[in-house]
């Protein structure tokens, strides 16, 4: 069994290297053809002239990809992250290639500057698309059992259950859960249909009997000594070990490794948006929101007309929400519910198949069309394109009493979309988990992260089952 798993890993790695090399070569050849079209009319150098250059280009790209760890296994790397890594590694590889070609050929050969620019751009496109296709095929094969890794989850609490739920949601990750290991004395036989195989003292035996490849320690409440003891038991069998940390207090901050004369230290610091970063973020908000409002104005007029025809009442639904520094603002949405939806009722979230929705409201909520007027809030400065989603004051007053650091999410403007939302935490979901994601975003902000969230939101809007 272990041999088959190793063979699958080798197959995926070798095919990925071969694919990168082939697509880099194809990109170089297409760049050659484009150069002929743009620079040469009558006299055209044959491609054999550039064979050596192409081999240098391929070698440089592969070498750079290796040092960027693009041939190490990434189970949960998104396509956007893949493209970002390919873009960076290819750019560095192209620079290395140009330096080597200049050194090797010097003045012995016409230096094709424009062709190298074409090759750089085409390599990024071809390799990124090829890697996405390769990942899709790999996930498809792993979901059907080829190259699966046997996983053991240490713990039987909420975190362990959440791990199992995530794994079942993503069969393409290639995990088969052998079972759980109980870290307490409760006699739990199984969790969600997966057996509890024993206690912590039985870990070595369980790993050997079930041919476990990887262990996830999902016991965030365990003491330092207990974690070390579990790791020691796992290490006897030489399995990969991952730990889910209990770092609610520090997970939202930027953590870096420092040292004190050779002694490792974790450096935890506040890196909230401020200064020139705020100006960049606000500039992007104004430009994008203004452009979007101009482009979607015909659609908004159509939706407004349909709302008036569908049910009596106003077109817009204006509700007070809490924004930057806990200050209230009026958030604008298209009305998707009956006018009397909240008459005599306590504030609450929308639930699946909510009978308060109008016929049109169910549709526009499904595709988040009801939130389009919030671009007006963004343009006015009440909201940002990306940030923690704003809550109603009644909920904020509840949550700040029970959730640590909840009010810190109001250090930044509320967002039209956010890091929590693209990770499935919207609507009637865990506020504790949502707060963790919001705090992480606030203290790890970057322009690239905002662009990534916006792109993922645009893709997710068509497949988001949590929109109702």
C-alpha cells in the first residue's frame, strides 16, 4: 500500500515537471513565431538557431520552480495562489535565463529581447493553465482513491469534528480518515460514522495497524506537555504530523520568527492598516466602486423595476449597521423581503427557505444581487470593497460581551466582501470563527490579498450555497 502511495506521489511530481518543461518550451516557440510576425518581413532566422536558448530557458524555469517549492505537495493551494506563485517564480526564472543567455552567447547570436518578453508572458499563462488542469486531474484521481493518504485525527472535540467535515467536503484532497484517537476518558465509539480507535496511549499501535500516513493533532486545549507526548508517540512510526494550534489570541496578528542570540522567539505585532496603506485602499475603493456603479446602472434600474412589480414597498432596504470605530451608518440593499418581514419580531438572520422573502427576493439573494447598492456605501466612504462584514448594533452589543477581541474587527471599515465570507462563513454561521478570520484579515492586509478576495468573491457568487 505504501509503495502504491509513493508511486502516485512520484507520478504526480514527474508529470508536473514534464508539463512545466513542455509548456515552457511551447511558450518559447510561440514567442519565436510572434517575434517573426512583428520584426521580420523577408529574412527570418530558423528556430534551430534558438534551440540552445530554449533549453536554458526551460532549465532556468524548472530550477526556479524547485527553489520556490512548486514541486512540493500542496493539498489546499487555491488556483489564485497557484497563479501568484507561478507569476513570481517565472519572473525570477526569466531574469535568470536572460542572465545566463547573455553570458553564454554574448555577441555570438542576435539577442532576441522582444522574444524573451513574449516568452516570459506566455510561460506564465501556459504554465498556470497547465498546472490548474494538472491539479484538477490530480484531485479527480485522489477523490477516487488513487494516491490517497490515510489520516488519523487525534481528538474527539469540536475541532476534530470540524476537521472531518472539511475533509468530507473536499475528497480531492486525497485523505481517507482511518479514525479518531480519544484524548479523554469518555467512551465514544464513533464520531459521524468514523470509529474512535483508542486512546492516546494506543497511538503507535493504531498507526501501525491502519497504515497511517499522516496525523493531525486537533486538541487545541491540550497542554504543552501533552502535545509533546502525542508527537513523541507518533514519531516512533515515522508519520507526517500536523498540529491545529490554540492561537485565538495571536492568530490574527503577523507572527514572525526572531531569535535572541540563537534562541528562537515568536515575534507577534500589530500591523493594522494605517498611513499610506489606507490611502491606497481608499483609492482602490473609489475607482472600482465608481466604475462598477457606472457599468451596472442599467442592471440596477432593471432590478428596481422588477422589485416594484413583484411586491408592494420601497425598492431599497436601508438598515443601520456598525462600521469603522463602532460608528453606525446606513447600509443600502435592494429589498428582498416583504415590507412587514420584521414586524413584531426580534432581529435575526435569514435562514434557508425563509418565508419572509419575496419571489424575486429569493433569486437576488441567491446571487447576492441585493447587495449591489452597497457600492454606493463604498463610494461614500461608509464601507470598503473588502473588510469585515458589518453587523447590526443589536448583534454587536451581544457579541462584544461574549467573544474576545470582537470589537477589534471594527478597527477597519466594514466590507462588501471579506476573508470570512469567501471561506464560507456568512449568514447563520459561527460568529467566533468569523471573528477569527476578520481579525486575521485586518492584521495581515495587503493589496494582493484584497485583489485575491475580490476575485474569489466574483467566482464564488455563482456557486455559494450559503447565500439565501
